[in-house]
C-alpha cells in the first residue's frame, strides 16, 4: 500500500476522526484528547484502515497505530459483545479494512462471520486471544461452562495479556504497513511502559487487601484471568451463560455463600445494571458496588480518560477500596494515550 507523506497523513486523520484537538505528545500533561476509534474507513491508500471490535481492543490498537491508521471499532461502547449483531453498514466498513482484529475465543462470532463474508480477499483477520494463550490456559467458569465449549474470552482484563495484545498489534500493523513499522514499534515501547506500571501497581497494592477479602462476586464473569494473575478468587457471577438472571435457588445459594465466606462487597456493572445482584448484596449484608466496567472506558468518546488504561485504573480504585485495600499507587497512574504524532 502506498503512503502519503507524514504531514498529509496527519491532516487526513485529523479531518476524518473529527477530533477537536491534535494528538499532541506523550508528555503534554495528560490533557490531550484521544483520536478514539470511531473513524470512517475509506479504503484509500493514504492511511491503513483497521477494523476492531470491543472498545478495550480498539483503545490498544489506537495506542500502537496512533495517527498512522484510521480505526473503527465495530461493536459500540457499552454494548454486550456476546450478543451483538452487526448491521449491513458494518459489512461496508469491514469491506474497506486493510486489517481486521478481533478478540477471538468465540467472543464476536457474528462479527467474525460477517468479516469473513465481507472483507477483501487480501485482508487478514487476526484473533488476539488465540495468539495470546493456549487452549490449556483457557478458563471455564460460571458464565462460560466447559460443557458449552466457549472459554471465558476476557483476556484483556489481565494487563499482562493486554501487553501481549499490544505486541501483536505492533506486529500485525507492521506487516500490513511496513513503511511505518518503526513508528508502531516506538509506540509499543511507550505503551508497554504504561501497562507495566499498571501491573506493578496491582502487585504492589494486592498485599494491602486482607487475604480473606480477596474474593470476587461480580455481575459479568470478566475477571477470571485477572484473578488468576493476581491471586484473587472469583467465587461466582450472577449473569448466567445464557445471559439471563439466576434462578431463585441460585440467588439463595449465592447469599449463603457470601455470608459464609464473609465477602465484604459484590460488584455490579456500571454498563449493565443488575437489580438481582443488588438484592443479593442487600440480603447477604455485603456492600453493593455498581461501578465496574470491562468493555466501556470512562468519560466521553475522545476524552483523555476514555482509554483501556482509564478503565482499568477506575476499576482498580473501585475494587481495592471496597475490599479494604490501598489505592494510592493507582491514583498516580497515567491513562492518556501515548502514541506519537
């Protein structure tokens, strides 16, 4: 693919993305807006057209691709990615993509099927989860039972796996656009430092959470890989494998389990309200925290905090405070985009 000179490329992406501010530099004090992942893919040769799926993956892609790509996240923020059905307009977007990146592990099957049917023959489809862990490392749990054959796909909630996602993005963007390989590599190096800082903060503050409190009961079962990494235990999830509410018998069992294990807090989703989980917390005596996110970064689109790192920072502060731990190392984390202009 031919490339326009850098100055032209930057001008084009600024117009297409509709940002009110330019990318700025990684050291601009954390106030710059993000280019986000809502570009209109054109199929033109000036920039690489990249289609992704859920917002955390899109945010990682932006930090590696920076201003040298047009980026479109197919699955809207705060949409249930497990049940999302793409539209005909999504097919048109996928047909213009030079590279399609999905999470994989059976998360976005309708979107993946549409991509296979709509894409140009030369456009690769890359699956992050399948290139990050082996089937022997897959986790099956409350919402993703092994009997159904679909592993828990939420690898990105583990910052070590998010680092692998960023590494894969670097490699795939470089393969599709060798001219900008050095740019993608430099962006990866900077972004990796932020992910390492997040990982280090979690490891530093985990000992501040009393061992008996390192238990998670959540609405959506998206914390399995995070818990395995940092020594927490997921004792249950309210959302069933068919995304329905639990039965009265299951609710009663969860209430008894919370009481028996003295779980201090249960965590709902800020994106998907759950009156049932609130009831479970109330009747068990646990604190109800309705503020965790796994696929919608905080803030408005293109705002400085609307990033994967912004989502994880907020989640860690909410979780550790509720479980009796410290949050100071999280407060200091930088969450704005790191890509170079």
